[in-house]
């Protein structure tokens, strides 16, 4: 009687033992979808970090140029056409940033100065100030 009971339990266990091929394939597909989603998020995060770093560097270049302009004699300030610059703001033909200084006349005895710096994949950074030229 014990042998019959053991034989029946063995047959039941054989039918329920392990995973079927279909369940293994479904698990692999779900796991691969999850891994691809995580890798996509990490890639986008790295790209956004790079864009943020380039934008911060463009702000630094614009601020540095604006400080140079503020230190100049107001009568000697001149427009600078668009030029390529490196990460430190020095002119470089292979630089990834562009810098431009635009002058405009907002009113009497004032000169408006705008520094425009463009970095890859970002909107241009624009800093504007007004300089009193001292003329009457």
C-alpha cells in the first residue's frame, strides 16, 4: 500500500516539476524589457548631464566676457562678431562654443551690451548690461 501511494505521488510530481519552456521564454522577455528600460533611462540621464555641464560652461564663458567688458573704458567697447571659443573662452577654431558681443543703443548716454554664447544642443545664453558712456 505504501508503494502504490509513493508511485502516485511521483507521477504527480513529474507533471508539476520544473518550468515549462513557455514560462521560461515569458520570463526572459519580461526581464529583457526591464533591462532595456533601465539602460535607456541611464543613457538619457548621461546625455542630460552632459547638456547641463555644457550649459554651465557657456554661462561661465558669458560671465567672464561680460566682466571683461565692464572693466573696459566705455568709449572703447566694440562689437565682436561670432567666433568659436574653447571651454575657457579663448578663441579656438575647433572650439565647440560660439561667442558674440552685440552693441545697441537703448537711450541717451547708454550703450547696451549683450554677450551671446551658444553651446551644443542648448539654447543660447544671453547676458545684457548697460554701460554709461560719459558723453553729454
